[in-house]
């Protein structure tokens, strides 16, 4: 036993422990703390927090002097006892109305990609603009089990929450079923996944607990957006609901460091919010939401709780410790899950437990990919301009690193697009592409309409269009990625009507304030495009907001922007006539697409076929071919062999080998065989013949290209 000093709280505690036969390990387990902390109390090296004092009073309630002794100890030390941290559950409506879930959360799927998009967008919008530094966002997955999970359950007052969860889970509706699955994970598998979203160099949850401000908008209210910056991504007040939608237990805890003082303080402002459906517990009915906090003596209802300024011990027990004092907020999603990844992986309900939607590895990598896909532009720097965002993901198991912190690098996830933006920011673009790696810049018009139904144009904005060569790591080629001021990807669209032989490219459209503060009518375009985005912020088009603020036909201006963008892309990627390789017109008449086809059984699917062909003879005498393939619908994974034959005056056509065969668009080449991804309708490949296999010079022959089904055909 630890040596005790005379008197003090340690003497009081050891007397109660001896009287009940409780040792330090047992008490630590019952309180959800470490044995070392209990031993520190026993030898007066530390004092319990007010919350632990309340728990100790309950544990030793049989002692008639307990309340007086423990209370007197706190007063003797000059620390007036404060009210404990408790849960306040909102009472049911007097008129009998019931909400069986948070309607705002139903606007989003339990999808980590959606969470990453919405939560990171919110952090971007809350970046502290008093400096030029980026907002730093870190996602931490943390799997708890065993003793660490038991301590966390104690910290969140699980004994108070469990009856409410059981009542909610018993209801036969969507939220009840989700909660029931969360309880099974927690109680039967003794496992809980936490997902914490930290941001730094942000504003934090400033403002009063109840009045207008960032705190009330996030914690107390629904469908309220406090975004005052026109370049902000959010505008509906729905994005925060993804935090609760991602929790199978509907529980999110928050710790905020404020950029401006509230009640004279800035650090460790804590609050918890629970979203459950209407329920009845012990004969009392509750409306739905609940809050974890300190009872508010000034509130009309004595049970209402407010945020509190926590000590470091409490913050640590709730897994909300921040790495430094830089302003920002930590959101802890309790019971995180990712239903969308389970569906995408093709698993069913009988999948192994280790391969469910809460797989740490899968969740980690999905977060990294989502951040790279949606925020590569915000993470790109150029010239003297810093990035707007830095993002990373790490994964822990019971406090031990499981997957190391992975910083999201835009040049890895979107090399061509980030190259294009970097050239724009550093001022190194060109007017036309003449060499590999260059970035061409032009502008396209967006005629911003007048407001409030007034006919006419308020001004012509010039959006910036960037085009550069595509790389293998960019995903689908020949796309335009569009964004506005906060540089989050809004939409990515295919450019139609490209001629055969077009070099693979990626294009970036910077509209509104993303085009630069000196771009004409940038602020007006920013506001117009923001109004044209749905709650998911994944396209520009007709919305109720656009209709009300502008006119019913205002969305046509966006259609015109798209048409002008595609036209400008065609002009930048087209090969000028004067620069086309010589002899093109001469060899065109000597090109043929073989019409020979294998005999097929009745009803058998039609294989892919060549639809267009272009070629030149290079200085070495090789045929350089670009071919477009038309792929039939049906989804069969065809394997096709391109075959080159020389057209001769008599005799069989000699087959020549390919020196090079590469995929250009919507296909892959493996060992000389073309593969087409499911859903492909058109694909392009290129080939160069091997001159050493030519029986005669190319200049004296024609070329026939066939597409033959590889042995095995559709598999």
C-alpha cells in the first residue's frame, strides 16, 4: 500500500476503502481511471475532479458521514464544489409530437467519403483568416476494447445513457435498427470505433451557449449556417449532420479552443450532443436530443446543461486531448461506421467480423482517398501562395499506433491537376501546349444574372481554364474539374466530342474567387455559383435557392458556362492543321478497318469493334496508329487483340508485330491484350508497328487493322 500522509483527502479515502474492503485496483476499475491516479489520491499527490468526487460519494454512500466529509474536504482546500457533469435529455413535446430521428442526418449516407468532404469543408470555411497559414485537419481512427473501453464508458456516463439507448433500439424504424447494431458491437463484441476530427488554425466554437454564434449553430440548432464568407463551401447548415450520421450511437463529443475568449477563457470548452429518436424511459417521455454538460443555474429549466471548461484529466478520459493551444475544434464521433464502403466492397451480412464496415484499414484508406480526391486543390501551393489546407489520417488501437499518420499529398493523388493549379498560382502557364508537362491557360465567360428576377446581366465573369497532360495516376482522363473560392472539387465532367488522336488531358476550371480576386465580377460569380449548389455541393445547376435569389431561368447561365468550357478545351487540345504530321492525307486512303468477323452462335453477344482509325508513317518507316473502339452494352469484360496487317496487291495479308501498344482512354493493355472496364462504351488505344517485321516498306503498302477476340472471349 502507498504510504499515507496524516490527514487530508488521502486519509479520508483510505479509511473508506478499508471499511469496504476495496483496494486501489478495484476502485480504479469502478471509476474508470488508472490505478496510478487512485494511488496519487491516497498519498495526497493529486485531488479528484468534481466529477470523481460525486462518483466517490455514490460508491461510499453507506457511510453517514460521507457527504459531509467529502464536501468539507473540498471547502477546506478552498475549492468550492461545482455541479457534476450530467446528461440532459430534452423532454417530449406537450402536444404529443414525435421526431423519430434527426431529419438533417437523413440528408447524408453513413459514408466516410461524405463525412470527409463535409467536415473538411467546414474546417476550410472556419480557417482563421487573421493569418495566411493553412487550416490543419487530422482524422484519427481509434479502436477501443477491454479496459480502455470500460474507462471510456465510465467517462461518458454510460450507466445513465444505457436505458435511453435500449429504449431507442427497441423501436422498429431506421434509427432504432442502426442503434441496435451499435449496441451489439459495443456490448457483445466489446469493441468501439472512435473517429476524431481535429482542426487547427480555425475559429473554434465561439459565442454564447444559446445565443447566435458558432457554438449554438453547431451544438444547439439545425439548418443554420453561420458562414459569413461568400467563398464558404457550406450554405445550408446541413454538413455538421454528417458527424452524427456517421455515429451508430448518434453521439458526438466536442472540445474547442477558441480564437476569441468566452467568459474570459479559450481552452478546453467541452460539450456532448446525442441524437436519438423519441423514446420513453422509466415512464418519462423524451423528445430526442440530449446534451452532456454542467447544469446551468441561470436556465429556466434547472435540468438544462451548458458547455463547461474541463480539466486536462477529464479531456484525456474522453479522448479529446488536443496537441497544442492553437484555436480550433475536436469532434469525437463515438461508434463510427462506414456503410457505403461495405456496399462498395460487395460484402453481405454474413461477412467475417474482421471485414465489416468498421475495418480500420479500409476506413483509413477511404479517408485518405476522399481527402485527396476532393481537396487536392486546397492543399496545393504555388509561388508565394501557401495552401489553404493540410490534411492527414492516423489509426490507433487502444492508444497504440496501428497505421502511422499519413499526410495527404495532392501531387500523389492528383498529379496532373495539382501541376495545373501550381502553374497558375506561380504564374508559369502558357497559351498553348507545345511540350509535355506544360499548363495552358485561357478564360471562359460566365454571364452572372441580375438578382431578384430582374432581367439582364450583372456582369461578365472570366473563369480560368487550365489544361495539361494527363498521367496514369489521375484516374479518368479528358475531364474538367470545377471549383470556386474554397478550392473544393464541386464537379468533374467528361468533355464530349473529342476527335480520335487527342492527347489525354486533365482540365481545371477555377470560377468565382478561385479565379483570383482581380478576376472581373469574382464576388458576384462566387455568390451565384454557391446558390446553384445542392446540400452535397457536388454540382452546379437548378436549385430552389438559385430560383428565389435570381430567376427561374438563371441555371441556363451555368449550361452556357459548360458549353464555353468544353469549346475552349477543344481549342486547347486540338492539333493545329499546320502542325499535323506530314503525309496524313496521303496515308488516310491506305488505311482500312477489317470487316472480317468470326461466325457467332445465334444470340451470342457482339464483341467490341473498331469504329475509327487514324495513322501516320514515322521517319523510321513504322505505322503509328490511333484507333477508337466501340464497345457494346452488356457489361461483359471483353479481351481483344489488335492485329495489324499490310495491304498488298496479291496473296494473303502479312501480319506485322506491334513494337508498342498503349491504352489511351477507357481501356487497359496487358501483354498485348485490350481490356475494357465495365460500363465502357468507347475506348481509344495507340500502336506502333515493328519495322523489323515489315516484308516491304510501309510507303509501298496499305494498313489493315483487325480487332480479334482473344481466346476465352467474354469471361
